[in-house]
C-alpha cells in the first residue's frame, strides 16, 4: 500500500511532533492520538467546535499518551473523531469524513475515524482510539487494519472525554498485529503476558454469522478455517443464549436495546449539563443520539442494568481463561459514502451496535483482524477473549498474522 | 442513639426532598447524596466554592441516584465532601467538618464525611458516597456505621465527578447491614445474588493486624472471633506477599507509593486543566495533593501500573469466589480534631491509605463493619470479597449483624 499524503487523508485535526520521553519496545514508532484524548498544552476538541473553544488547554497528557511516549514512541498529531464519539459511521458534520484508503468510496467507520485513517494511509504506525460500543473495532474493520478494545478497566481513561463510563475504553489501531501487540502491552503494563498459552476452545458465535450479509459470511469462512489450522483446533458453533444463559440473548434487539439505553443514560449524565448551558450546534447524528437519550425513562433503568449484569456474569462463567469467541466485527462491509443512512435505526447501524455490544456488555477484550474482503472492501474477523486475558488474545492474533505471512 | 438536629450535624450542603420515582425494596427509606454526585436541577459543588459556581446545573441526576429513587427511596439532600474528594480526613477548608456523633471530639473521616455524618446522626437511613482510596470505608469506620465499596466498574459513575478513574467507585453508607445490603442490591441490579453461599476461607491479613495500633488490635480480636463463630470456620493468617505473589507487597510503602502515584497522575489529568484555567482557591490539604501530583515524573508510570496489575492478578488467583480477606479498616481510631495533622506524610495518613489500597488495587469489594470501639471511639473491621462477589460479601455481613443482635 502506498503512503497517502496527510492532506488527502483528512485524518488529522492537528499535526505536531512530540518526541519520546523514554526508551522501550516502541522505539522508532510513530503514533497519532484521537482528539478525545488530552495532549499537554493543547485543547481537546472532541469533534465539536464549541467544545474545542470552551475546553481549557490540557496541562498534562492523558496517562495513556504518557505511557506510549515513555516506551519510545513519537506522537505525530491529533485525529478526527466522530462528534463527542457518539457514532460508529466516521462522518463528522464539522470536520468531514477521513479517507478510507482501502475503500475510498466507503466511510472509514468511527468514532476513531481519523486514527483508523491515519494508520491505514500509512501516516503513522499506530494510533490511540477510544471504544465505547465499537469505536476502535468498526473503523479497524472498515479500513482493513488491526484494532484492539481492552478488557474494561485495565487501561487508564484519565484525560479522556467520557461518553458512557460503564463501557468507555482506550484502545489501539495498528497496521500489523505485531505493532498492535507491542503498543497494547505498553498500555497493559503487564510484565509477564502468558505468551506461551494457546487458545483452548474457539466458539463461533452462530447468531452473528447467521445474521451477517451472505458476502461477509462467505468471505470470512476461509478466515475462520485458517484460524482453525493455525491453532490446530476445531472451532465450535455456540449460540449467544447458551453463552449468556438467557434466551433473550439470541435476539439482537436485546443487545442493541440494552446498549443504547445504558449509553444514552450515561451520556446524558456526562454531557447534559454542558449541552444545556452552552447550547452548542451539533451535527444531525449527535443530535439524534442525545434526543434519544433525553427520551429515556430513567426510572426504568433497573431492568436493563440487571440484564447487563446477568449476561456479563454468564459470559464470564462460560469462557475459560484460554477460550475465545469468534464473530464478524460488523454484519456488512462499510456503507458507501453517497448512500449511507444517518439514521441510527437503519439495519446496518442496529446490527453493528448489537454485534459490538457483546464485548462491551461482557467487559471483555476484542481484536478485529483484517482477514477478508467483500465487494472489494475490507471486513474484519473478530476474536473476543476472556476477562483480563488481553495478553493471550493479542498473542493469538499475532500468531495468526505470522502464519499468514509465512503461509 | 438519639437523632441529632441537622444544623448540629453540619452534614448537609443543601436540604431538599425528592420523592421516589417507583416502588421497590427501598420503600420508606430516606437517603442523602454526596455533593460529588449530580442531582437534577442542582449544581454539584464537589466541596469547592469555585467549582460550585462554575459547574452548570445538572439536567439529570447521576444514574446511581435514579436507581435508588426508582427503588422507592426518598432523597433528602446533598452532603459535605472533602474538597474534590481528595482526602480521607473529613475536614473541608470551606464547608467545615461534619459532626462525628459517635466520637464528637474526633474527625468523621472523608471524603464522604457528610454522608457518614448524616447517617450516623440518624438524619437519613443511608447515603451515597464515593470511594477512590477509602472515602466510604474510612468515614464508616470513624463514625461507627456500615460502608460498602463495590467491585470496580459494577456501579455506574456517570454524573459523578472523577478523581482517579482507575479507582473511582460509588458506594453506600448505612446504619444497618440490612439497609446496606438492600441499597447495594439496587445499585448492583443483580436479580439473583447467591444468598445461600457462605464464605469458604477467611484470610486475616497478618501485616494489617501487626501494624495497627495495639488498642485497635485488641478491640478487633473479639470481633474476628465472633466472625469465626458466625460461619463456623477458622480464619487463617495470610500475608500480603503470599496473596500478591511479590515480597514487595509485605511493605506498606509499596501500596501507599503505588496508590499515591497512580491517583496523583490521574487526578491531574482530570482536574489540571480546570485548576490552571480557573485558578480556584484551594484548602491546604487539596493544595498539597495537587502539588504532589504535579511533581510526579509521568514518564515513569510504567513500573507502578505494572506493579498494580501484577498484584491485582495474583489477588484474583489467590481468592476463590467464596473467600474473604479480613483486616482493620484503618490502623487507628479517628484522629482528634484539635490534634489532627493535615500532612499526607503523617503515619496515620500513610497507613490508612495503604490499608485501603488493597481493595482498590485488586478491584475488589469491601465492607467496613462497626464491630468494635477503642478509646471510646468506633473502629471498623473490614471484609474484602472476591472480584464481582459483592452479593456474597453483603450477605455475609448481614448474617454477622443478625447474629450479633440475636446473640
């Protein structure tokens, strides 16, 4: 893939260069930071011009940025984000749509749109993204790169704009599984990953493959078979109601409804006062997200929080430390830019939210791997790991990439 | 205990009455909310007058407040907090020191000082607190009430001022274990707590008892023996280096250093920009906390984050789902108001931070139980549960209280 010029990519809101503060496993690597994450001395814009104006400049960088700088990486700038991180499309009303170089006629996906674009365009080696409901995984899938959402709570979110603290995480997008694993290891600060461990069982999530577009299913079939060969184990089809101990989990509406209501309730808690006092202009997708959040009956959150905890608890019991789930990152390839619906109720949006809710609800780590294409566009195959088993997951993913290049 | 008048308590920053929004297990109970937590239509002051002025009014209540209202409880007002929740003493430079009715000459402890005071004074049945490094547990211990810090990440912190997101939790202070368990069950939204389970092993943390003041050790010995009789199991002495798989864990300086550096780094990420742009007057304890945070070398966080994850991982392996740790909530009874040191390097402060860092570092739930007194002041005995086993822990605590009243 040829390198694309910065101006063509539309990936950055600001370019600058911060040298590393230490030596380490990221020596010589360049990274970009989603503009939802503080960099010392700069205003964090969060994809909204009013926010950019009213946010005072950061005095220190977010902890995650400092970790990467200390491990030898150089920071190259801040990247476009979907407004307030509240969309999976990669379209920002004010700052435009970063280029998806793998499928230029399609959206890059969001909300870490600029981070995915900067990596896919070859402008940086990796980038910081945030992932509440798919914001690292979906753009990784759309742009044909590697994306990691960590186990909930293991990477510092201090200095990062919250959207829904129940689900918010800081993750990494990278051009190779090797760089992904190294950058993730720095954020995890885990001195002894169990590098030798191999997956025990890989559960293919049957509902996800059954629901995905036929072209996605067909494109991913060889990828799943490849994963089987790499680890010399047979994957087994498992349904979500078994994994979650609840028949409702076989219905994607349950996941989407649960995720949407919880994120809506928390997002309004995080941003409602600011929206009401500043009355900032918002793009249509963001506006519709907060409209929905305002319409929620907050006295009826108990059922949905309870369902989340029930699913999470069962998933935790169902997955041994070396077990993985396998599913398409999204049900379809990225929408075409000139045909994309901004409606959160479109089939594409609903199912993409639902697929990506599994790791969020379960507090589980997930990696999207660029192992296939359909309609000449990338589509990611995802592996979800057990709680806290990010190191094993990233090692498995690295082995898959190595086997591909040597195979 | 006689009820104390509101004005005498100094517990509230604002009194009002919000009726319940639903019917449930908290019908008829009244609660107060720490002024770090949003209540719709009101400004959240966070214990700092500039913050109170510059924070726009909340448009919705924090998710945790809405959960309690929906379960039948009535909200009675907002309570004093240590400034920006950044102290364990219960002394607020601007809003005073709420009354500790169980030991009026001593500090109530903080940062959930007003919540503890309101409960201990009999003004409400329970109160919302927040706990980053002991801010629920220490005031519960000082004031002779029950206090619960949840498993990290299971109770929504949306609409709650962050101090250090790596450790921040929302917890409950209550006058009885029964009320504590019921309010906690609402926040946990866990339909099926394993109510029948009893503890398998109770590990008495040897370093904590060895380090505590002699009067605390003597006062808690019968309480530990009582817990043994309730569950008909023998407790076993276990050292922190065994539990954490690292000799450094036997040294309280390791816990205190780790906690203090991580909270300092995250607190500066959360509040540094606001402090630099608003230049608000701060009380001396808060000032010293941020001075220390500013002095940290952020390029050297990797070691301390790594140590935290190592300890956490070992603790998780060492504790089975039905195992508990047992230790004094604090090494001493609450300091006398006219002799208290505001120095974070005092022995009392250092050790109190260190004792309370265990649950924080391990992401584990903890309950402080008012089972003893020394020098005519309360001192709490704490139980720490396994990750996610809040329901079992709260049930065990409830059984202890029941056995006491019937015994």
